[in-house]
């Protein structure tokens, strides 16, 4: 079976299918915070942004977001934060790292690991949230002002979904993205944008005890690895497949799968 990170060409949920999305990662419904933009200093790199995520139609009593997504980007790496449990990073070479702040541990997936797991990804999409290919397939409509930004609006359809995009060309990021049909819609809206220094960016992933994914299968005695397998964050390692209880599954031939 072939997996993609979010179906067609739009990416806001970064969890790899082999790293199960825990229900505890979802934040409680919350009022959308006041927007905050550091407009004069912003560039397309070294930026820290947050998007509020809305499902369905906003109610007259005020918009309520399901959760928010934080994206922190340098020239060569991008970090996504969706919960306090774990966050993810990608670099321009296609290396993927999942970080676990409470344990100060991380697991690195090389591009060859992702290929072996049959995972696909679009690096340009990861660094810009919306695939440039998708944007090129939408119809431009008008340019408008949003806060201190000039945004270009696009509309179109893909895979049966209606898409509305407001694009900030100076940041190469969306201000607003809505996709879906009727009441079954999801909207991502920029609510904060700030600069971040190289030192601040590097500090986000400093001092983590890292393990290559290829070595996961040989590290079952590690309590952290056992816990992550049990919770569904690690589905299988180099030396076998695991069930939701962390037990290796047989390959059906009297030996463990490799």
C-alpha cells in the first residue's frame, strides 16, 4: 500500500501513517487568539508562524478552532508543532526526525527509510504548506490586504474538493486555506508570524538523544522505544513489525519479519 502525507497536494497534517496520531495530541476547542504579526522584520526564512484550524462553518457566537499548527522554518529545515507530546522536522535532503520533548529523545528517518516504508512526501509542499504545483492549478482572482500583508487570492477544485487560497507572496506561505465541500470544510488561517534567530531555531532540537529508525528493531529493551511502540508512535523497525501492544508480529513462516 502506498501512503502519502495527506492525500493529494495539500499538507497541514504531518504525522507519517506509521507514526500513529494519538487522540491526546488534539487540543481542546479554543477561542481563536488575537492575531499577531511582526510584519516589518518578516522574511520567507527564519520565521515562526501559527495557523488556527477550523472545521465546518464558523458559528455566529464566534470562531472556535479545533487546534492550531505551528511551523518554524529556517533556510534548510522546517519544524511542525501540533502538540506537547511530539513534533517533527524535515530538512531539504528529505531527512525526517520525530522529537519527543518530555523524554528528550528523537528518531531519525533517512530518505531510504521512508522509501522502505513506502512513504511519499513533497519537500516544496513541506516548506510552503501548499504545493506550488497545486497553486499553479488554481485560478487567480484578486489581490487584497490582510492585516499588514498583500495576499493573492486563488480558487479552484481538486479531487472533488473546492479550494480557496490566500497566498502571501513575500513569505511564500498561505494566509488562508479552505478546502472541502458544503459544511464539510476545513480552514487554516494564519494567526501569528514572527522572526526567529538561528540560535533560537537550533535550540528547539538541541540536546536530544537521537536514534536512527534502522536501529529501532534492535532497541526493544529501551524503555522509551517500548513505550513509543505501545503508544503507536513507532509501527515497525528494521527487524520486525509490531502490534499495538508492542509485540513483534510473525511473518507467517515461523520467524520474525525482516
